[in-house]
C-alpha cells in the first residue's frame, strides 16, 4: 500500500498532464488541439501558461506550500482568465479540477486496504488545494480591479482632454 | 465585471469537460460588457452624413435598422464585388487550409474559434455564397451558405470590430488572402445601415471638422505646440522655432494628433522639435492637416479619402516642396498604399530631397512623402547629427514593429538603425513576434476604447507575452514603437500583463541623445526624469 | 452531415459510372459524351471565372509586404519578400506557386517547451500540400502517354524518374503512393484537428475524396485489376484527335475512373479548386511594393465630400486670428 506522498511523486506526470488537460478543456472545444499541441510559448501563450503553471503549482503543493511561490505561479494564469470568456467561478474553478483528477488517479487506494488513513491524507492535501483556490480568488479580484483602474484612468485622461479643449 | 453567472446545476459543469461541438452557423453571438465598443453617437453620424443616425446600443434587441437593411447590404456587397477584385478573389479561393487559424492575436489570446481569420472571413463568405454563387443557392448550408439575418449582422458587428486589420494572417496565407481588406469592406457594408462604433465615428467627425481626431481647434493646436517649445527649452536651454501654417516652407510636417496631446506621444514630439531645430529644417506644421492618422479608413474607403485629402490640399496651399510624416501606423499604410491613388497625382510637389544631406528619397518620387525614420536614418548615416547614446543608458530598449509600417511598407531596418545609434542597450524580441511577423497591440483599427478593454487585453496578450520574456531575460524597460495607437494602448497593456515597462517613440530616444549646439547640460531626459548620475 | 454528404456523393458517382459501364449502349455516353462535356465545362468555366475576377478592377495597391522595403541605398532591401520591380514580383509569385512559400513560413518554430514532441501540424501542412500538388502534376503529365503517339520524350523521362524504384511488375510509380498518402493526410488532418473540423465545409471534404477515388481507381487498374491498356489508349487518342472511338471490353473500372475525372473537371470551376488560377490574381501577392514610387490608378476613383481649407478658415477665423495664426482671408 502506497502513501499519498509516494503516489503523488510517482504519478506526478500523469496528474499534471490530466490537470492541464482539464484546464485546457475549459477553452472552446474547437481550439483545444491548437492550445494543447502548439508548444511555442510565443505562438501559444495560453497553452504555455497552463502547462508551466500547472506543474509549478503541483510541485509547490506537494513539497513547498510557499504561498508567495503559489501566488507567482497563479498570477500569470489568472490574469489571462480574468480577461477571457469566463464567469468568475469558471475563471477560478480550474483549481478544483485537481481534486477530481486526484480522486480519479487514486480510486484504487481510496477503497483498498488502509483506506481510512489514505483518505485522511487525501483530505489534508485537498485542503491545501482549497487554500490555493482562495489565493486564486484574491488574484482574480486583483486582476479585475487592475482592469477597472486602467479603465478609469483612460476615461479620466479622456475627460481631461475634453476639458482642456473646452477651456482653450 | 462579467455578467454571466452560473446556474446551480452548472456548478458541477465548470469542473467537467465542455463539449459545445456545434456547427458554427448555429452559434449566436453574446455581447458582453468589456468586449465590444459603444455605437456611434447620432451627432457625429449626422455630421458625416452617414446613413441612419439614431440612439442605439449593440446590446439592444432592436437595432432600429432601416426596413430594407438586408437589401441595402446585399446591394452594397454586389457593388463592392464589382469594384474590388481583392474581395471577389478572396471570397472564392480560400481552401480553409487553416494556416492562418492560429496567427491572429485575438485567437491566440482568447481561444475563441471565430477569431481564426478564416472564420472571420467565412462570416461574410457564407452570405456571399448564399446570394452570389450557384452552389450556395442550390446546396445551401452544405455548401457553406447561409442567409443574412439580424443575428448574422450582430455577429459581423462583434467580430469585424474585433479585427485590428493588422494583416498578420495575410503573411501566412498561401494565397495572400487579406482579412484587413475583408474587415474594411464589411465595415463599409455595416455603415450603410448605420452600424458603427463611436470610437471611430466621433474621431472621424472631429477630424473632418477641425483637422484632427481629438477635435483640437487651431488655437488649441498652437497652444500645445507653444507649450512643448517651452518645455523643451526648460530641458535643453534652447528655444526652438515651430512655425505653423507657414507659406513657402520647404517641408510640411504631419504627425498624428496624439503626439501633441497624448502621453507618452508627447516626448516624441519634443524629440521632433529638437531634431528639426538642430538640423535647421525649413518646415511648417499645419492646423488644417493636423492629423496623420485616418480613422476614416476604419469606416470606408470614401471617408479614408475624404480625410486624407487634407494632406495634399494643405501641401499645395502652403506651397511646400514635399511632405514629411511622423511616427504612426495606419497613417503610413494609407500614405504608402492609398494616398497617391486616392488624392494624387502630387504633381505640384517636388521629388523629396533631404535639404541636410542631399539624399534623394528614391522610393517616394511619386507620392512625395517621406517617413521620419527614413529621414532620420539618412541624417545619422551621413553624420549630420551627433547622438550621445549614454543619455539613454537608463533605458533597456526593445522594439515593437507596428503592424502597418512592417507589413505595408517593409519599414524594418530604418527604425532599428536609429535605435542602435541612439542608445546602448537594445534587445530584440523573439523572431516570430517581430518584423513581418509582428504581433498587434490589440487595439488598432479603432478598437482602443476603454469600454472594449478586456478584448484589448486579450488581443494584446501575445505581444505583452513577448515583451515580458525580454524583460525577464534582459531587464528591458522601454518598449519602442512608431505608432500613435501603440503609444496610447501599449502602456495599459504593459501595466496589466508585464509591469515596469515604459512605452515610447523612436524619436523620443533620438531627442534624448541628440547633442544640440548651445544646449545646457542635460540633467533629465525628455520625460523630465533625472539622467543617471546627473542629479544625485 | 457535413462529412456524410461528400461520401454519399462519391458513392453515387461511382455507382452511376459502374451502371453506365455495365449497361450496353451507354458506353458512348460515358466514354465520349461525358468527357467532351466535362472538358468543355472545365475550360469555359475557368475562363468565365477568371474573366469575372478580372472584370473587377484593382482599385488599390495593397501588397502584403514581408521583408525590408527599398528605401535608402545603404539598406539592403528584400527583393523577393518586398519586391520593388517586376522581376521581384515574378520571383515572389514563383516562390509562392512553386514552393508554397507562405505556407512554409509556418515551419519556423523555436523555444519549444514541455516534454512532448512538437507536432507543428503547420509544418506538415506544407509538406502534405507540396507532395500532393507535385504528385498530381507528375501524374497528369504521365497520362499524356495515353493521348499521344509517339509518346513525347519528356513524358518518357518523367515516367522513368517516377518509376525509379523498379519494384514488381508493372513497375511502381512513386507518385502513386505519395498522392494517396498526401490525400489521406490532408483528409485526416481535417477530421482529427478540432480547429480544422470546425472550419471545414462539405466542399472541403468532397474534392479530397473525389481525387482520392480517382487515384485509387487508377492504382487498382494499374496494379491489381488490369484493364486492357491498348484499348484505353485507343479511346484516349480517339478523344484527343476528335475521332471518338469506343473499343470493346475496356473494363468497368476504367469507366469509373474516367467518370470520376469528368466529375472533377466539371466541378473544378465552381469550387475552391479555383485557388489555382486565383493565386495569380491575388493583389496582396502580385503587386510590387513600389506604391510611393509609382502611382497606382483606380478606375472608379469617385469624388468624395471634403472639408476644404476655406470652409475650415471660415469656421475658425476669429480664433485663428486671436492666436496669431496666418490667414488666407482677413
């Protein structure tokens, strides 16, 4: 019987892949092939961000749990989600997809021998994912607020111009 | 904020796979705030004598179109098919190979499949097939044909005001199909029934009346030039001449109006003033032709012509020898590819020769208008100006090729030559994001308005992503460009995606580095920021 | 449905052909009438379409420039990507038509990330396209041997090169394999890539399937279900010399092949296959980047409403005067 940390280490690649795949599936179906197969980070920034953030985040959840690093990895990605076609819940919801992936991957361990202690471990790990979701909500809001601020600045600049024109 | 909210039963769906695998013709467009621009105000529409002025918004269920709107558009399409070979050929020869699909910055930044250039064109092509081809008439949907309905028109509005006419897709198309051409013509069609956006219509009305998009009247223009002259004096200690509407000057200088009212455009203006003084150029500004840009080109070929006419008319009235044009993007597409055709021949002008170096600008012998980067590069090459690169040492510079100078003119090396001679630190962005493959700022072709901000951030993301890369790799903090729309819309883009990168013109760098006879020791750059080690 | 329709259409065409070959008396229709009709539609159709394109003028000079312009003498201009003269344009068009240069641009890809291999469907698109088109060209030229007696020298040479790998009897032509592979690739690519499936129409699948059926029937005839080549040649030369002649027992498969070709010819002018002549008329590729050197004339350049300087000064005279700006009329 494997413990959760062992499983996470051994199956890291498949978990990260599945998670990244699940995140990409929130984009329009028709664009999926492009987002997941074009590897050039400049030709496909979304796909690149999904891939690199999902791996970094997973590593941080398993090993470090350093909030600052998690923030940094989430940041780029949430900035993207904040201007794309997502409701706030959808924009942030990708974090929870990791839970589903984990449950799928560990289906055997969940029901096998020693399931009680395994489930405990998993629940523990899942609360880390929940905390990460809270960080994601913060970042999403920061991005949205930044957008509003940029918009207000533009409107201000425009009305100043109109004003100076009227006075001249 | 996004207005779409989840229904409880959808909650589980957000973390499941989506499969909206439907035929694209059946999907209706949803207008969400932040992703479209407001409609043209009636006052401006009326002033330009465009059809169907009224109060409306794209979110209204009823767009208050004329009763026969459909016939008007189809008749307009027939007329344009007969007048534009480009349109006819582009409608017929696309094989949907998909080479363009992932080249559009809006598609890359959003993943919205209707932002693939081929789909954008199919939005029109489907209607063309339905009403103008035999196969479409007989086979209908199976031949990719569909009827023009109000929903189709709404889709046109959404997606053709989501194309910045940057022409990146056209570079990769094996037949050179140019989405910018299709977008421009569909916008013409939409304007026939009064479907337009205010960020374009009002600047055009302004420009028609006052000579510039911002609506600055002649005395306001003079004030801002005078103000710039004073500001330059406080930085350099030299009071430069800036003649306005001067008859008999050798050269007429035209630049986008944002240069004398916008930031950071303004620092480029200071650069021009310093440069022209230093070489003793006999030139004039004009209040009547006080706009290089041409938002008319975002509505129709006719309005493009009508705004552009001021350039030659003013050159003729003032009796100059030739015209010099400032840093601008779409202005240069029109000057280079349209002006001579629309409002030429310019037989009242002389073939441009640099009064400083004697260089004849062989590439402008017919249109008789020279790009400031061509002009300045020639000055530098001939050693006619002295540049102190160290004055730009606080900048680590990268250069964003603006779409039109790159893909309409091929103005690629001139600005780079100037930058390399004006500063010590220059770094290129990755190859597939510059030169003819440059990514748009995401706000061109009249889409740079605040209500459209989210869409702009999406569209500009590929550009920002490349800037971020060179920022992290080389510490780049100055994004140079030669386009007024870039200068207006890249700063918010940088603020949102990158942070810590300023945007500025090439001639701002020139102005910083330019050693002027009799100047006081410079302690600041043109932005008024201390030069390293000069203030402390 | 978008996929089903082209499949059904191909099926119907083949059934019709087999029926025509089987029913006595219809062989004249399928062996003579249809080929002549198809070639007539093909030629007249193309001429009609091209003339229709050509009738619309080119009002503006709108090349897509993909390289350094010719400006100052010391800056090296790109003669092919930004041609400033006719030879340059010819060079650019030749690169486009012979080498599919724009498609080739897709191949530039750097800085891959992630452990997986780069697919770059775009790179294979260029390869698939070029293999298909050149195989098609070689095959069409090879067929000239059926229409001409004596067989022209270059056709024999081509045949030798194509049959370079002298495997089996009859010798295998490389292009037979290549064209089928390329067509399958182009077809599967549309099915497999969600993005391409989204943009594909029935009229994108149909020509691929049609040409594939032609290739397959041709290959079957050559390698597996041999038809009497002498009779085929008699028929072909008969058609070519306008002395139509129906030999006996040419074989059912041959009629299927021929009929499919007739359908392709007749379909060509009304389809996207017109991209072949269309590329020559594409104004973003066939114009030189010299619009500031030479004036381009628009035949319908109609006058528009302008705001003249006089009107402008009339409106703002007082303010201009107050600001000390020069005026035309005091």
